[in-house]
C-alpha cells in the first residue's frame, strides 16, 4: 500500500481499530530490499533524509512531500 493510501486507510478506519496510534511504515521495505539506497550518515545526522529522497526521486514523490504532506498535517 503506497504512502498516501496508508494514511487515507488509517484515517478512514481509525474508529474500528483498538489502538492509540497508527503508524505508516514508509520506505523501510525499499531500504531492506536494496531497491532504494539509504542516504549517507552525513544527511542522516543533519536529519535531511527526506530532502535527499526528494532530490533523487523528484518525479515519483514530489506530490507526497510538497502537496499532500502539508494537507495531511492540517487534516489531522
């Protein structure tokens, strides 16, 4: 399930789940499978991993971070 679908599903079904929080996994499976390279420790220490992913995969993920990200924060 892609990131935006995870968040929509979580919001739509939160009342049916007996939990205090819901977490979306993100790119962890891509990192473990080796299909996406983990940013260097330099970027991790600066807490800019998402920025590097945005630069490297702009066409694929720009809407998720720049458009839907702020919308999602306001929505919750």
